C-alpha cells in the first residue's frame, strides 16, 4: 500500500541562535579523565580531550 502520506511539514522557525551543546557547552570538545586499568578504572590526573560525540564538534545542540 502506498498511501500518500502527508507528512507534517516541519516548520523550521529560524532560531536566533543555535542552542549550545549541553555536553561540551558549545566547545565541541570534551575533556574526560583518563582511566587506568580495566578493573578499578582508576582515574588519573591526566585528561584527554576528545571530540564531542553529541554535536560532533559543532558545539551546537543536536536538533531533531
Ligand atoms: Zn557537544
């Protein structure tokens, strides 16, 4: 059955400014503590910077 679906057209209201990504706070990068060991998962003082997977580095909250 191929009933023509009338998909509700999404109204894209022009946002004044994109919302900041909550995970990286708009930086596009996240710093996470480096864990050592598989059992205890001890957290060291070292921190590594990684690409924010929520916004993929754009720093904007994903809109869906
Ligand atoms: Zn982000």
